[in-house]
C-alpha cells in the first residue's frame, strides 16, 4: 500500500517560540508556551544536564569506543565470548571476563541481575523524570543449527519445560515493574514449541496461549502493559496473528493491555497498520502499536525491505503522521465513521523522527484538533540526548496530556544478557554517525560541567 501524508490545516500559532526541538548539535531546547495565558519560557540548559555524572562518563567511554577504530576488535571479542563454549570465556566461570563485561557494556545497557538491582535502576530512571520503563528478560532460547525440527519435537518434556520457564521469567519481570510500565515479550523465548508453530504459521499452541493469558491477566491486574516484540520475518506473520488474538481478548477495557510491533523497514508495513486498524474497528477492541524501523535486516528477505534508508525513514514518518492526524487511509465506506481507538508508541533513536512526531502531536493538541495518545521510548544506554530532551520539554510544558517518555532495559545475569548485548553493539556499529554525534554531545556536556565547576 502506498501511503500519502495528508496535512491538517491548523490555526496559526505564534512562531516567535519554537516547539520543543531536540538539537543534538547545540544540545538546547526551546519551546512555545504550553497553553494560552502561560508566560513564554525558554529553557537553555542542555538535555544531558539531567544525567548523573557516573552514567555520563560511562556513556562517553562507550560511545567513544563505538565510534572509533576500536569498535571492530571489541565487537569481534564480544562475538567470540557469545559464541564460545570454552569455560575460559564463560562469564559464569571466569570472574575476569564477568568483571570486564559487567563494568562496561552490561552496566551501560542492562538493569541488573535480580529484583533488588533492577528496582534500583528503575527508580533511578523514574527519578530523572522518565514516565516509566519497558523491561524484558534477556534470557533467550538458542536453537543450534544442527538441531532439526524432528529432533526438537521429540524432546516433548524439555519443550514444555521451556514454555514454563519462559512464563515464569515474564511473570517475575512483571513483578519488577509498576503502573504504566511495559513488559517486553518475545514469543521465540518460549522455545521449540513456539519456534515450530511460528515457522509453520500455525495457530498459537494451547500451552503458549495459557501462559500468555496468565501473563496478560497479571499485567492488567497491576495496570502494566506488554508489547510483543517483532522478530525475524519467517516468524512475523504468525506473531501478528497471535498478538491480534490476544488483543481481541485483553484490549477491550479503558486502554489497551497488549501492543504489537510493526517494522517500518518492511514494504508492507503500511498495509499491516491498515489491517490492524480495520480489524480493531470492526471487532470493537482497542489497538496498541509500537512502531520501530526494524532490527533483522541481516536475516529478512531483502526484497521485502525498503530499498534505501531514506525510504524507510519516509515510511516511518508517514505512518506516524497519518496516525497522529487520524487520517490513516480507510476504505471509502468507513471514512465517515469514528476513527479506531488506538495508542501509538514511537520507538525511535532518530532525532528528526522524534522531533516531528512530538511537534505534530503538541501542535494538534494546542490547536484543538483530534489526535491519539502517543508515547516515546529509547533503549537504555542509547539516544540519551533524545530521551532527556523530551523529559525536559515535558517539564517545561507541564501538561497532563504530554507524551510519556520511556527507557527500554533488559535484565538477567551477565551470561543471560550476552545475546542482547551483542545486538546492542551491532546496532551501534550500524549507526556510527549517530554514535559519533552522541559522543560529541557527551563530551560537550562533560566540558560544560568542568567549566562550571572551575
């Protein structure tokens, strides 16, 4: 489906004051007054000023390495550790390896290895002004290449045990988060039963369904939410179907409990959004969408992915704009009816995307034009200048309807987090310019603090 991005004509707004714009180069925020009658205010303090010095220094060290020639050897060593079967490289058996990983990349990206550590980390994030967190259990089911489907299905007892362990891990994670927070769920984490059913495009197996019902009920009871992570394309069609089944059951209250993830780098992502909208509208349940660019380009079919990054960026921005303006293409016979009840989560490290989405949402609200609730989030340890900038802007506006800002974290032991950490390192490798910009911003903030203290 080819989308156009219709524009809503908005009442003119005094342009002497800009909307909350995050400028990675100047690291300043300026804003327009939040409502008529409020005194205009300009906040010149850089967004990174809100970061404690310890995390700031760790971020500076990490981003400096990730944007330097040291990146490739560091990535090589981390890959060796992840894939090695040697006790010498196993963090659980080699205290030195465990210490090196924990004091560097683990502390940068992860929440901790137990409830106490995780809750300390979450408290620190919320104290900074973030509305909440998205928490995932980092332990993954790894299927070896020499394990075929027949071998996996013959291990029935172990397969059901994997589902039970996966359920317990998710329920334990729910116990670490609170009202309004998200639980991140990966269906493939349930092991061979889920993997086989997803790859075959089958309906959700009963044991997976019962586990998810318990997880969803627990999340709803504590006013938390969960989103289903996108995965490799070979699984994604079934993941969408399973998630829609859960949304039918659990998204009929005041707000959605279950969110699905849509990857904008896929050429059919706009049509997939349309499909979700129509189904929620026709069946009377609320829709939750987390929009990402995509993380499986090395595994997905290349012909299904947009040809260039600018095309992916344009598609992502267009989907966001259409949803925020409630102008997403609907069939002609449904355009006059009520727009579907939807919540949008903009999961992006792209400063231009976040700026456009935040600005448009704010503009629509100030102008009295109907829009939808939206929230923003970035990974812990990445794009801090964006998340901190949004938190600062919300403080300036002091609006009840300001978008929530979240941080995504994983928890688990060092060895359980290895695959998660490797993906984060690879993501930084694929965004070298953004990482360099972040390193510049961090150095500028550190210099500002040193200059101020002299």
